[in-house]
C-alpha cells in the first residue's frame, strides 16, 4: 500500500505548485502539510515523492518560458558550432546556468545524509523561515534594482546559483527566496531576479526529481499518487509563475516576508505545544 494516497497527493501537489517559485519555501510547506496529515516526513519514499512532484513545477517553467529557453539553447548550439557566435549573451548565459548548478549538485550529494536526517526537522524549517525572512527583507532594502536581465554576468549566475545551497541545507529558507535575495543584493531589479531564479532552478530541481525517482517508486509510493501529484503541481505552478511575475513588477517582497514570519512563529508554537511532531 502506498504511504501517500491519491487524495493526499492532490493536496501536496497543490502545495508544491503554489510554493515552489514563491519565496516562501516549498520544502518547508510540504513538510508542514505532511506533518499535519500524519505522513512521515523523514520516510525515504516521502522524500522521494516530494522531489518527484517538483518535476511538475519545473515542467510548468519549461512551458511558460518555452520561447526563452529555445532562444537560449539555440544560441548555445550555434556557439558550439561557430566561434563567432560565442559573443552572444544567450550563449554565455547557457553555460552560466550549467556552471552555477555544479555547487548545489556537489553539496547535495555530499550532505545527503544530513539533508534527509537532522536537517529535515520541522524545528529547522521554522527557524529557517524566520531567518530567511530577515535576509529577504534586508536584500530588498539594500538592492538598488537598477540592473535588468541583459545585465547579468557570470559572477551573478555563480553567486545566485550557489545560494541555492542555503535552501538545500536549511529547508524553510526557500530556494526561490535565497536566489532572489542574492540577485537583489547584486542590484538586479525584482523581475530580473525572479526570472534568473526560475532559469537556475530548472537543472537543479529536475536533477533532484530524477535522482529521487527510484526511492519514490521503490519504497512505498504508488505510480498513481506520483502521477496525480505531479500533474496538479504542473497546473498550479504555471498559474503561480504568471502571478508572481506580475506581482514583483509592481510590489516589494514585504508581503512574503510577513507571511514567512507568521508561518514560522505558528510552526514553532505547534511544535512547542506538541500540536505537530518534528
């Protein structure tokens, strides 16, 4: 019998889709909801399920940014074949995404026992939600928001890509929150920071989902819950991406900061009173 039912998969897929690209921590929210539904958050199958349904959210990015991705990949291919094409920003950007993914892959493999063990605690999630809020608020205040997407450099990509490690080690910090905050500190505007976060998330999250697929299928999660959770994640994530890009064009990240603090405090309260198991 699957450790996750189809009904639970629908809920978790919706949570994943809403939170994956918002700077509020999808991992943290999934762990909280799993805990509330009495799903063992440290079970290998559950960890695998959470990673696999992320692929649905990533598929939403691929569809939403299809034209941009085709443009970048085409420029990369032309550059590989013709040296004269290598001056193009899109060719360079493709390589930057690849290079910027390496740090999180290395740390993810090296620290896997910690990530799936002690660091998976909801206490860590609660603390990371609040600490990450402070970082996000400071970044939004410090950033001068004067650089656009075409102004990104190799240094930007490496620093923003490496910041994903924070969310990997401290679930609750938020991959999107870490990458967007870093981009804002580097003076990118909010839309450019958000789009860069999306592009850098594609290889990291897709790789994590494929890597965990064997655990999800082989240790207790049925094919039906996986398929349903991934499909729901795709639909909800697509809508979430469209909304977020419109939101950040006109608003600061303060609403997310306040929301994260509220969730973090409530989570600490539930854990302290025994209302939720860590």
